[in-house]
C-alpha cells in the first residue's frame, strides 16, 4: 500500500511541475524586471526589453531556462523564475 502512495505522490509532483513550468513570456517579464531593478539607466533605456527579446527559451518539461549567447540568463521551476547574475560566468 505504501508503494502506491509514494508512486501517486511522485506522479502528482511530476504533473504539478509540468503544469507550473514557467512560459517564455514569464521568463521575459522577469528578465525585464531584473534588468530595471539593477540599473535606473537600463530601466530608462528599456534594455530589459532588448535582453528579453534576444533571449532563447528552452523547456525541459518540468523546468525551463533562457540563454543569450549560450550563457544562462534565467531558469524556472514550479512557477518561479530566477534571473542569474550577469557577472557569474565571467572570470576576474
């Protein structure tokens, strides 16, 4: 009986992850917000709109992510979208 419960819970978790997978539009909206929050000049020049426009959306079914020039820009899971820090991939 407990195997049935665990299987049902796992199946429900996978179905919820698929249903709640953020869309490309949600990624783009979050990117626009993040760019505007990081710089007032970028907000005035609408650089977030440009960045969101050139980003490439990729869906993995239960999660999704966007890239620009093969660099991770944002990732999403269970309805949440997180924008990465632009400096994280650069060496100093």
